[in-house]
C-alpha cells in the first residue's frame, strides 16, 4: 500500500508538473507567434502585454491587446482583456466553437473618408477569393459574446463629424452555424452630454427581418450640431430624446416596419446662436398605437407639442432662414446632391418622408392633437416701416382625427 501510494503521488505530481510546464511555455510562445505573423495573416500590427493559454481546457486570454491602423502606429482597436474558451473535442468533428468570448473595456475607432473606411483592408483580407477552389465546409459557432464597458469612436473627415459612445455593454447568446438568428441586449451612454440607451434586438441574417425594443432616457442629440454645420452657414442646435419603442421590420424594405410606443424630443433649441432661437419647444411627444407604412396603418394615441416658438424675419436681402441655409436652401441641396457625403439630418428627413408619404391614403387616426402655449413671431424689415406680428400664447386642440370622419373639430385660441 505504501508503494502504491508513493507511485500515485509521483504520477499525479508528474502530471501536474507537465501541465504547468506546458502552460508556462505555451503562453509566451503564443504571444510570440501572434506578434510575429500578425502582418502576414491580418495585414495589421498586433501587440499585447502578455498571453495565457491553457491547451487542456481551451481557455485563452490576451492582456492589453492592441491592433494598429494599416501601416501606422495609431491604435485601431484595443482591449484591456480579451478572453475566449474553445470546445476542443468538437474540433475532431470539424466543428470550431468558441463557447465564450469576452472583451473587457474595449476601445475602437471607425474613420470614414467619403466611401472609404479604415477597416476596408480587413474586409478585403478575409473575403474569400471568387476564383478560389471550393473547400470542405466548416462548422463555426461563436457563443456567449459579451462586451464590458466599451468605448467606440466615429470620425468622418469630410463633413466633419467626431463622436463617440461610452460605457457600451453588450450580451448575446451568439450564433451557431446552422442557425440564422442573432439575439442580443445592449446599453450605452453618449460620449458628449447626458442620457442613456438600452434595449434588445433579434436579427435573422438570412431574411434580414428584425425585431427590437429600446428605452431612451434624455439622450443628448448634440451630434446633430456637427451635421448641421455642413448645411448651414452658422447656427446652434441642442435637444435630448426620450423613447420607449418596440418595432419589427425588414432591412430590405424601408417601409416594412411596424412600430408602437413613445417618442419625445425635449428642450429643443435651434437658432442663430445659443442665446437667440429661431425655433424651440419644451417637449414634442408622439405616442403610437400602431404605425406601419407597408400596411398603410397610422394609429396615434396622441401628438402633443408644448411651448413651441418660431421666429421668421424678412430682410431687404433674403430672410433669417435663407441667410442660414443659403438662398432657397442651396446649402442643403448641394450636400444632398453629393453622393460621397453622408448627412444624418438629410437621412432622417428622407426616411420620415418615406414613412409618411402615404399618410392621407392610409387608415389613420389621431385621438388627440394639441399645441400648448405657442409663440409665433413675424418681423418684416424689408418695408419702409417695420411690420411685426406675434401670436402668443397660441393653443390648438383637436380630437378624433380619423379617416372615417369627414370633418374634424379644431379649437384655436390666441
């Protein structure tokens, strides 16, 4: 018994020493190989502080991983820690499975110059060649994907736009090779200003059908200012967004969307500068019961506008709006006509136009439409004596706006 016990102790000790030695040596070897062949296989320089690899459990961890821009010392992507677990035994059956993938505090930047992005080389590198001989099918699963406290930047050089989001958290069950659907939940904060967004979505990669639910709280819309600078000679914009939306649709068709819930824009200010508004309102609220352009359904519970303000001024030459956007909106037209430019304001306007173009040809209903405490100003400096008019306060109320009703009663007071 003593001899058997001694043999067992020696055997177990040898196994433990062997495992430790393999892990101790394979980890720095992995780091060396990644940094040696990074450019050959990815086209990018990759660095890390240290690596941990356990070939017996399939666990891999890279500490302070960094990938650089193409032929540059600028960082394209970095992560405080990247961890992955592989299902080793499934590889024997030609199934490659990452059972868990986690990115801790990742940071990344997307740079756009017209239609060129800073990741185009990676897409080209990993896109199979059209004339490549067919290979045996491989089954690849990536499961349990998470991003913890990420930060992602977007830099558009032409407009220009410089924006980022932070505290990005993302969780997904991942995707299996024999499934078309991806489901995930997410949350993040704006890099500039206050507010937050959280929600979940499901996308079928085969049909491109989607479903999402999102809650937005006082999300700062200051990014609009950067796009406004591209179409205006001067001006100031600020607002924040609340929303509680659920929708289904298909990315193949802009009109194929069915939505319900609430959208509210708060503290809207637009004008010559931060002190002089041309237009503003305290809150605009739209509550949708069901809106589906494809089905020609527009059912709203309420559309409310609180304390709207608008000032229009006419001068000897043009007016306050044309001075800002060019004669007859020339600045807007020039940007819209440039196919190389992307402007978020124009894209939103075009999409709203698509969604609402068939409104009066559809089944529509608005239970309550209201404007409270409006203030409309008109100043004319183009005549010998200044003419001015002001409606303040202005109230407009209407109930039961319905396609089936030939008449609508509107109450107006100022």
